[in-house]
C-alpha cells in the first residue's frame, strides 16, 4: 500500500465517521467531489497543505489525523475517529467511562 493510499483511507474513514459525503467535503474544501474521491482512492499525490486542509475540514489536528494507522484494530480506529473531533472535556469523560467499564469484576 502506498502512502497516498494510506492517507486516502484515513481521509475516507474520517469523513464517513463524521457522517459527511464527498460532496459536502468538496464544498468545505472548495473543490470537486471527484477530487475528494480520487484522494480517498490514493490516486493523488497530496501536498502537506492539502492534507492540512482536509484535517481542518474534519476539525482535527493534522498530526492526529496522520497518526491514525489503518493496520490497527478496526474498532480502535473507529473510536479514534469518533473522539478526535470532540472537545478535550468530552474525550476525558469517555476515557473515564472506558476505564470504569474495563475495571475487573469484583
């Protein structure tokens, strides 16, 4: 898998997790839906600036977005994608719930 394909998968997964279409993403980025589709398929060689624009459109830090790995557990990736755009306060609440849920049974 190429770097372009990996970034495309990350972008597609983030977009889908946020519940927005390629058309809506294209509108935010002021580009064409066909371009968004080509990016998601790994057919475009993106500049750092373009990756940054996608991250901004998804309201996440570019480094957080790029740190997502497609090889990791699908459930963990989905949780990451859900939590990234949330406020730090909400992220901490979710962590508390996960910790509570994962405590050993007495």
